[in-house]
């Protein structure tokens, strides 16, 4: 489903927002991450928040193969102009094994949801 419908919780007619096939929770988590890290100001936010692109195609996102296909396993946005804070929803990226946000201006502490 288009990203904006998956994030629109106030549209009661769209009762598929919780459908994990049509609205992958990882895409929703990354969208929240984008917002809290001031994504509109990033140096390169290629395809981020594109309505129809898989989050696996977004700049800096790597998804797994085989069993973990379409699951975010790596997020690398080194030196990309990130600022703001890290969203707690990043903890929903349960298959992520590598996170590199070095050389950015993230100011807040690391969310406990990251473990």
C-alpha cells in the first residue's frame, strides 16, 4: 500500500494499516526515524518516503536475503546530515545487526529499544 496510507492512522476506512504485508512495520519504523532525524535536511535521502518504493531501496538501507528478505539488516547513513534525535521506533528493526550513523549531528541519547 502507499506509504501515506500506512502512516495515516486517522483514516478509519483504511483498516489495513496494521496489515504487515501491505504496510510493513519496518517501513513505518524507518519513516518515523526519517522524521525525527530531520530527513528533509539530509544530504542524500534518495527514495526515502517514496510512496511505492520498497524501504530496501532507500538510501543506506540494506535488507537481508532468503529468509530475511525485506527485513532491514543494516542501516548506514554515515556523514549524511542527520540531526535531531533517534526515534524509539528504530527498535522495531528487529533483524538489524549493523547501524552506522557516524559523522552526523544526532544529539539525543540512544533509545533503549536498540538494546
